[in-house]
């Protein structure tokens, strides 16, 4: 019945996200013990345990990052002292320094950070950022030779350079010294630079290990300023730029990143950087008031003072979803000089003008992404949907797509199809340039290394990368990537992974719980926003809003009392309307409208309720039946009574039947009960078709109920 390993595909519309839920085990005793020892509520201690924090000492270091005694960066980065010395010499001799940056938010904030700090320290410094459209990522020979012709004596790369062996070798031939500052994965051969600063080259246990490119730039600039004794007025602006770049680049918010970002978020609302002020104003970001009166802990859930948000502080999502995209958009489809001017100007008129340009560019970027995403989906659904389960990777290349936004589209395709995505566009008839995004079990940079002999330039890290290749190699690269994907991925990996912290009921969701979560902030990569789930909720109202979002009102009945809460599901138009009865996974979000603040849900996942599904207990003299298509085959299914127990039966065209009952993991498979074998219906190959059948039945049931309401019967 389920013997053909074809990709899952039902011709029922894509009603629910194709996800795998991973719910953390609830360590109740450990959570209670940790809560008592550090004076936290059990729910917060459970969230800490989920993040690998199980002892009071670990919790103290996490909740109070300023209490950590940091080692000197000069002891951690072997080439940092040499880098500081080279910059000192260049400043003292007034030798020309040139920065080669990158066109993403990390690279542009790094460039602005070093420009501001070096100029303030008396250096002669300029910069260049390669053209995304015409040159692609990283320093190249043209830039090196242009710097040399302008009399540059020292080149400083930021957020790039670790893979640029040939351009840096050319600089050395020309007698130009080079400092590489980067955070991308280490290639097989390091470039012949005078100094290399990369956290991937230091101990994995170092608190500096997770810094992004802007973090390396920040460390270098601070150490240089300290060496020169010129730190007054420099540190705070650099910290703000560090915070912008770190969050926008999705760097892990652990180690020093957590410490410095937490500090930087407090400074940003009152930034002395006019460009940051202008960007906050144009983006409509509102600094959060502390609301201390609402934060008083109950006797059962006391909070440490560190968990109270500082008045008028920003949150990482303010940068990740509001400020960062406006900066990134310019690097993707505009001129990076706009952002450099924005972040280095001391003229409010220029700052506002550049901020408006960022806003307009971001609007264009959003429209472009939407168009390309729809074209890509149509392309995949036509040509590749039946082979994804075999290929385990998606390679999509089309002409006339804008290279600057295809990385965003790649992320959306990963979210939709659950496989690693390599997406590209033709630069001309003979060359392709692209971006890649991975899934947790797939290492993008290692995949690109696996194709090294077929590619031009490439770089990246575990989750993402960029690449170029001769067009004639496209099918060879596709084949090589399929081979790599099949070595490291199993069929069960090919669904987006949703990690869930804990179960919550609607009567537990309130402003007090929301404020308790501040103990974990700032949240981001490696310290994600807490995700909760609630089983068997009822969708009582739903409508599409904006650009394909779903706004819903949900209800849960507890002890004969109904609790309702509103929720939003971003970009879920493909799943509208949602079934009437579902399990949901979500984050808590604050919504302020007309001066009133409420706690709502941001839906991340929805699945049909399994064992508690009321489909099994449909009160009707006739069985509930449906027909559906799965793996390109036609099936029938129904809910039947067997000795007063409801059971689901699924029948294939050959007459073989799968039978399962709610709350049981063992079912029967065969042409008759006498000949049937027992099977574990929780296994993916059975669970998938069961969920598809329940989905089909839920629509039949919902349609019947709607007709009854309309007719009054």
C-alpha cells in the first residue's frame, strides 16, 4: 500500500505547512531545582535547559552576561597584535589605508565601523565595495590593482577575504600589505596575508568564536583605539554598528555577541549616529518602554532584576525585521555607498535623504522578491516536484532574475519544500551566479567544496553560501550536489524542522508570561525566541490580510470554559482556509493598537490534531468518507466504528487497507483483518498518509458543518 518511495504530494491544495515538529523533553525535576536555585520561574528554567543551560553557574552567565570575565582578544586571536601594529604604523606614517568591504548588512556596517574609527584615530582611509551585479562577492584583482595605483599601502578586508587567495597574492606581489578580517568558513588554502583575523581560526570554546564580520571589525577597532589611548567617544558608536550588523547577519546571540548586543540595544534608541536616528525614524521603529509596574513578579514566579527590560530599548526583531532589511536591500539591488554615507555622515540632511533611499529601495526589493518567488515556485512545481524526494536538493537557475534578491527567495523555497536550495541566474550566456541556503543536516560550504572543480568563486558557511560557475557545468553541478545531498540527508530530513520548547494552554498566556520571557533576551540565532505549542484548538475566525497573511481567532476549551486569543500567520495564503481543529506552534508577540497592548500568537506551525481529533468521534449514523490523491495514486478513506471504537481505514487501488485507532501507535495493514500484519503507524511512511487522509476528512467534515449552518439544519 505504501511501497513506492515517491515524494509526498496530495492534489488537495497545500493546506498545511509540511513540517516536522521536534518538541523538547520536559525535564520537570531539573527545571524545578534550577528555578529554586536561581530564583526563576519553572517555565524560564525549562527554556534555559532547552538551550543547554542546566546549572546555576551557566544560568548566571547567560542571564548576566556582563558578569563574565572575558579573556583579552589579543590572547585569543593570534594575528590581532600584528594587525594593530600594522594599522598603528600606517596611521603614524600617514600611509594610505583602503578597506574592501561587502555589500550585505554585515559587510556595510563593518566598513562604516572601521571608516569612522580609523578616521577618528587620524588615519588616511578610503574604501571600496565590489559590485554585486558585475563582480560578485569579495576582494578581486581589479580592486587590488586600483588600490595600488592610488598609492594604498595597506588593504583591510572586512567580512570577506578568507577565500581570496589570488587577489591577496597579487597585492603581495605589488608590495601592498593586507589584513584579512572575515568570519566565513576556512578554505583548504589560506591567503598569503600579513595578518588574518577569523573566529573560525580560534578555539571553539572561546567567547569570541561566534562573532560575525562586524564583530571582528569591532574587536580590531577597539583594540587599536585602546592601544592609541583614544577611546573617548568612539566605543558607543562602534557598539551600535556592531549591534546592527550582528543581528542583521543572523550571527549567534551567544558569547560576547549576547553581551555586546544586549548593551548595544540600549544605546540605539538614543544613538548619536545621525544615520541610525534617521533610519529608526523612517522605519517607524518604536523603542519599548520598560513598563516596570507591569513587571512585578508574583511570589510564585520571581524574576531577577536583569530580566527587566531597560526603558526605551530596542529588541532584536526591530533590527532583524525593520532596520536590517532596509540596509540589506541597498546592498542587494542598490549602491552600497548609500548605506556607507548613511552610517558615517554627521549631516542630518544627508542622513534623512539616505534613509529615504533605503526605504524606497527596500520597497522595490520586496516587490522583486515576490515576483521571483512565484516564478520559482511555478518552475519547481512543473519540473522538479516529483524528484525532490530522490534528489534531496533543489537547483533552480533562470535568466533575468536579479542576483541581489535570489538569496531571499532561496530561503523561502527552503521553508516551502524542506530541502537545501541552490538558486542562480545567468550573468551572461556563459556564466551563472547564485546563492545557497541549507537545512540543519546539510552543510552548504562543504557542498560547495564538493563541487570545487566545477565552480568559479564560492564561499559561505554551514547555513548559506554564494557561488559562480560556467553555464556549461550546470548539469554536472546539479548531479554533484544531488550526490552530496544523498550522502548526508535521509528522507525524514526533507521537511522543515520546527523546534518547540514546551506546551502551553491558553489560560496560561498573558502579559506576565510574556514579560517573564525577557529574561532570555536578546533572542536570535542559537538563542531563539521561545516556541510553544497547544493541541486541539479551534479556528473560530480567519481571514487573509495584507500580502498573503492569515489573521485568525483561536479558541481552547479548558474545564468547560472557552479561552480565545488572536494570531497572525505570515505569508500563509497557500494554507487558507485553515482546518477547523488543529494543533498549533507559535511565538508570543506584543501587539499595540490604539494605545492598547495585547499578547497575540505568531503562528509558526499548524498540523491536524492527531489523537484528540474530533474527526474520530464524529456523531453520525453514516461513516465519514473521503477520496484523496497521494503519491500520484488514488485512495479512499473513512472513519468507521469497530466494537464502539472509532478507527481510520485507508484503502489503496489494489484493495490493501491500513487501519489505525486514535491514541494507538500500532495499526494493521493488509487485505483483511485475518491476514493483516501489525505496523508502527507513527513511522514517517505511515504517518504521512494518515495525516493526508485526516486532512481530506477534515475538509469533508468542515464543508458539511458549513452547509448545516447555512441551511439551518
